[in-house]
C-alpha cells in the first residue's frame, strides 16, 4: 500500500509535517484532500513552495483520491494523505466505499484540530485535537467503517489508540 500515513491536521502542510513526518517516514508525495483548497491557487502555491525536490504535492477533492492513490502505487511513492477536517475524511471514505466498495486507508492519525471560537463546547481527544458533538459522530462513523483511529503528534511520540467508547459528549 502506498499510503504510509493518513492524518487530520487543520494546518495541513507545516513544520511538524515536513520536518517530522515527511523526513521520518521518507514520504515523497503529499496528497492534500480538501474541497476548498483545490480552488485556492495561492494557498496551493504556498504549500508547494514549502517542499523539497524530493517530495511532491497534489491537491484533490474527496471524490478524486483513488486515481491519486493508484498513481502513487504505480510510481512506488510513499504517500501522506492530509485532511483539514473530519468532514473531508468522512466524505472521502464514504465516496470510496460507495464507488469502489473499499476503504481508501486503514488508519487515521488525529493530529491537530483546533476548535473554532464559536464552538466552545468541545470534547478533547488529546491536547491538540478536540471535537464538537457532530464531529464526534463523524469519528464514530469513521471507526464503524473499520478505520483505526489513533493520536500521535510527531513520530517520536507514543501512538495512542483512540477509544471512542470512553468518550462522551458533556451533557447540559
């Protein structure tokens, strides 16, 4: 399988990704999956300029990942799939299951996901990842598809399996 890491990180391409994950896992292809980013040329240029010659980047909609994965497989690339949010991950998984009857990846790293200021009531998955009630339902849906959820900020951190059964949204 060409996918060596699939991660949710609202910052997408930044130092922790480049100097931590890309270097450690010898990733040579980053695939950013986000419906909004694919229409923002300036953002795509900025992300592209941050990479070394040894690593390529592409930007895809959730419905356009499978072709990119096949390309990674054909070219023997070591791929990192990045999602900005849980909805993008869910949309991608749902599309792949509906269209091809298979999961696009086996596990999902819950990296960085900052709360939006207007969404004050959130449940903490780890110190850098918290979710609203709707997002928690997305996580449960993803886990029910057989995707293993874990938390690991950087490669040298211990991988912590996320047990959704232990997470309950606070009641009023």
